[in-house]
C-alpha cells in the first residue's frame, strides 16, 4: 500500500481483511476524496470490490456556496447517484452547515 491512491488503499484493506458480513466505507468530506457523488462513483469504480460501500453524510460534502444554498439538490443528487451502494448514513442538521463554512476575504495592496 503506497498511501497515495485511495482506490488501491481500499482494495488492499478489503483484500487483507476479507470481510464476510460487513462492508468497508469511507465518509464523504468536502476537503478530501470522496468530496461528492461524482468522486465517490470514481472511487467505487477504482476499488472494484463488492465489499466496498458508501457511508452517506451529504452534509459533509457541502464545501461551497452552491452546495450550501442548493443543499436539497445536492442531497438528492447524492442519493440518485449513490443510492444502490449506500450501506450506512447519518444526517447532520443542515442548519449546522452555516456554522461550519468560513470564508476568508483578504485585500492585496
């Protein structure tokens, strides 16, 4: 395992453990892979193991103003694209997202 390829790391772990009654998942985060449904689909394809599933926490994927203010569309997109592979989920209240996003503006002179 090199540590730089998430797909390779997941495959290696799954192959080493050889789970029988559970799935290995990675939680979506806005600043790492997977950061949304499209990158999660790429990761699922890269891992290519039936023992790999999706832990859905769509609120963690809110990493920009578009996803923040159109969060219902984003959550819908997540479940439309990833629904069949979701093995676990949690849902943080959307209002807490407003407290998690910090925007820094600086002016250069």
